[in-house]
């Protein structure tokens, strides 16, 4: 530190220790807090709908309509648990849904899935869940308190296994 002070200070002829240069202007006041986000207008709603359509279209080759709905459902809970201090996702419930609704062969497929197929399904599931969770988080960034209040209300309103929040909190 002393080396830095010495480099920036004017040399002293009388043997006195160098002093840092004085500020030429007073320090500006701290920046104002960022402005509040604009209300959720029609153009923002249209943008959200466009994002959701892209997500649905992206997932369509891999998942049935029911599975896509479940991905959005899990994504909502994941976003709420990430953004709201009072909410925590129940990982055991999510693991059960993933195992029974996404990793097992669906429809006309018979028998258990091969190891490679299970690994692939899990990777696709996690990728799509991440996309949906991020989209939900982004779409609710403008009203975090309202989003967290709605999610906390849902924790109380939705019963049992359908509620993916930990209920002990």
C-alpha cells in the first residue's frame, strides 16, 4: 500500500513523507435506487406468451401434453422456491414425479427403459425443467412480492401430494 501511495503522491523535497493528492471534486452522492419496473402491460403479456409458446414447441417432440404441463407445474414451484425466502421445494415429491412421469416409458411402450434411455430422458427432463424455471423466474421478476405471496397462498390452498412445497415450514 505504501508503494501505491508513494507512486501517486507528489515528491517531497524536505524529506517529509509523501501525502496522497487531494480530491479535486467532492464525491457525488450515491446513485438513486433503480426505478420500479413498469406494470405488466399488454406488450409484456404478449412477450410472456411468446416465450411460453417457444418452450412448448421445444418440448413437444419429447413430451406429451400432460408431461409438458407437469414441467410447467414443477418449473413454477422451482422458481418460487428459488425466488421466495419462505418457500422450499419438496425434492422427494419432485423426484417421484420425475421417476414416474418422465423417466418411465409412457404410452404404448412396454417394459423398463434401458440405462442409456433413462440417462437421456433425465438429461432432457433437466434441460427442459431449467428452461421452464428460468422463464417463470423471468416472467415474475417485475413483481417479486406478489409472486411470492401467490406462491405462499398456493402452499396453503393446494392439498397433499399435488403441492410440491415442503409443508413443514
